[in-house]
C-alpha cells in the first residue's frame, strides 16, 4: 500500500509543481537567471579544485614509484 501511496503523492506533487511553474513562469525565469550563473561558478571552482587534487595525487604516486625503483 505504501508504494502505491508514494506514486500517487509523487504524481500529485509533480502536477502541482507544473501548475505553479506555469502560473509563476516569470518569477521562475528571474530565479534561474540568478541561480544558474552562481551554480556555474561554484561548479567550476569545484572542478578546478578536483583537477588540482588529481594532479597532486598523480605527482605523489610517480614520486613513490621512483622511490620503489631505487630500492
């Protein structure tokens, strides 16, 4: 019974969301204009940090391999 209830409630919420989107499309557009650039900036910063971390890890593993080869 719980699975069917979650499907019904999920469908009802999706329909309400669609109605709200159609009723407030201008406000939704304004919100997107404000949040999308911020999300792109934060996503870019996270990607740069992840890339730098990967480069550092690769350099450390190469350094470790060279130490093992000398032994």
